C-alpha cells in the first residue's frame, strides 16, 4: 500500500513540475516578446522622421517598409501559431500609404501587442501541438512563435545599417 501511495505522490510531483516547466516556457516567450517590443521601440524612436523613407540602395525596402514587413509577419505568424484569425488583412500593413514615423510606430507597437496578448491567451496545453505553417512547414505552435521571433529579430537587425547611414547610433543591444 505504501508503495502505491509513494508512486502516486511521485507521479503527481512529476506531472505538476511538467506543468510548471511548460508554463514557465510560455512566460519566458512573453518576456522575450516584451523585451523585443521595447528594443524595437528604441529603433523607431532613434530614427529621425526623414530617415523613415531612406533606403541603403534603391532596390531595398525603406526603413519604414522593413518595420512594416516585420509587423505584418508578426500578425501572420502569431495568428497561425495560435490557430486564430489575424485581425489585419494580409498586405494591409506593408502596403500602408502613411509611412510617417508616428503611423509606423503605432502599427509596429500594435503588432507587438498582438503577439504578446496572443501568447498570454494561449492554452498551455496547445503549445506542443503540431501545426503546418504557411501550408508546408510542420512544427509545434511554440516553434512557430520562435520562428516569428527570429524573423522580427532579423529585420530589426537589418535596420541597424539604416540608422548608421542616417548618422544615428543604434540603441544599445538588449540581450537580457
């Protein structure tokens, strides 16, 4: 009898620690996205208004277009990862005609808020479910959010050059 009770208690402890670990992973993702939002906001603030239309070369996106692309992808990735409908129509953000500093900043920060709120509303049990991203890449919902994070990091990183070309020192790196 004592063996069964001990085994039952051990199973409860393992089960409980798995839930706590999984929850902390979701909390970690939220914290990372909150950090990324602050870091991106510093980039948005650092670039002078005139720099929003700047392009390192004619065939490259402008500073504003890079950040609008990042934002549209944030909505798309997060919606697919969570299995929900995106609140923005595909192409509507990147094709925004108003590429002013104020408008781009609002759109970008709203996009980060969408990802953060989506993560906060996620059912922890669903993060390990396998989904098909963009109709061809199989991965877990958690991995899809990580891919989204990688994408936004990539495009924000590209804009470091835009800031330098505008004579602006990029914000201090925020690894932690």
